[in-house]
């Protein structure tokens, strides 16, 4: 394994252990849950079960189909309205990242560096990758796009698995983040996060259309210089907003190919946005907002401090976040006040909550998949 692809978690674990030895308990006490009169009341609709999930899952929704994957290599597709299982398949190897799907074709990456495509629950093809990948593949336009740990984007033919092109950003940063990054379609452009930058690529041949910075490495050691973008990114029209790991948040106009604004921010997971605001959870689990037009800070809430929150979801008049005990909390989009709370199975919420039609979907580390209706 090259130093570039070395697992960052091992280095961070060592740093955390040294800090714990020097200063006592490293894990702060999570905020207690206060009693509240709910404004948002979610009602259970259905539940399903997967094996345990060992990574920050990305769940894919296309129409009425919900596609998920578990750490052991199980891939599952459900009817989002009813929770009915449409198909279930195993790829025969533990996974390094979640699943990408367009509803028909699905793709996963295994810990053995293999890209596996499935169609209607049947393995269609396998393709060996030259390096690791921690981001779920993107399936779009009859192609499968892979963001790999060597800061490269590759495209594969969705029918045959043949590699079509690879675009790699030059650089000598020795470490990469073992966490899901940013890759999404915006119109006819493929938008990908490479290091601390968003690139707009031609999906047909991988050529670079534009290059916009969210953050620039500035630290004195390898960990401090790590500014990889983390998913999910937030998109509103032609504006994509993203977080650089423990460094900054920012928004890019994808038509102009230029950075609109950036602000310093210490966070570990991605963002959400509406027409006025960008929402994020900081590393201490404070929920923070920024004005989408210029990055001016808005409200901030510490009501869920140190509860290890997921990235947020904008839903109705609320923003929803999951926590380490399987709760999903609803905060007002206007002022951050708590509006409601729902519980699952007591294990950590491992995917950003999402809406599938009229159904709120929550996935936990124990493999629980829960569908809720919202008023």
C-alpha cells in the first residue's frame, strides 16, 4: 500500500490516544435530551433489516426505488413507499463504500478494490481498480463514475464495465481521507471533489471544464494539510456547496465555474441547503447555518452538542439530523429551535436522513432501515 492510500483513521486514532493519555477522557459528554412539545411528529410506516453497516452509508433514491448496501457486501433494493423488498444480492466481499444506483443499474466498491455492477439483483460485471475508493460510485447516463483514493475520477461503461477515461489531479499530498467524498451530476457536467477543490468535468471524456477552490492546504503537518471535500454536497440549481474536512465550507457557481464564497469551519460531514441558507454540523455537533448568497453566518444551535450528528437534511420547515443513539432531531430552519424527535433502534444513524417521495428514511449501524411519514 502506498503512503498516499494509507488509512488516515489509524493516524488519527494514534493522535487521539496520545491526547487522551495527556489530558484525560477524550470524549466530551453529549448534551442531554430535553423534553419538548413536538411540532413535527413522524409516524412509523415500515422497517427493513440489513447486516451491520461499517461505513458512513450513502443511500440512493430514484423514483420509488431505494437502494442500500451493508458492510458484508449485501446490496438491497426496496420500494420506498411500502418498504417491500424488491431484490437482495451479495457481491461476495466486504464493501469499502456505499452503493450508487440510477434505479436500474447499481454499483459498489469492495475492500478488495473491485468495482461491481448489478442489475435487477444480478451481478452484471466486475472491474479491478488500481487503488482504493471510499466514495459510493455515481451511476448516471449509462456510465459508472468512481472517485478513488488517489484523487482520480474514472468512468466505466455501464453495460460492459470497460474503463473509458481517468482524470487525476496532480499533487503530492501524502494522505487522503478514508471517508465519502463529493461526486454528483449538475446538468451536463460531472462535479467532483479532488483535494480541497471542486472540478467540473466533461462526463464523455473527463476533460476539465472548470476548477474552483473551497480550501487550500495550509498546515505544518500531514493531518493539518488534509482538506479533502466530504459528502454529501448541497445543490440548489447551478450552485453546489461543499465542506472541506475540518477546514472550510464554500459554494461554487457551476455555470461560471467560480467560487462564490468560502468560510472557515471545523466539520467532518457534508452539507444541506435551501434557497436561502446552507446547513452544516460542526465537529462538536453544533448546527450552523450560512447565508447561501454570500456565506454570512446565520443561526447556530448547541442543543445537540457532542451527539455525533450526521449531515443535515432539509425537510419541510425543518432541518433533520441523526445522532449516535439512533435519534433523528428536527430543528427549525428559521432559528434552530428544536421541533421534534424520533427514535429508531438505539444504534448510530449512519446515513444522512433522506426523503424518498413522502417517506423519511433513516438507516442505522445495526442495519435497521426505517420509513416514517411526516405531516
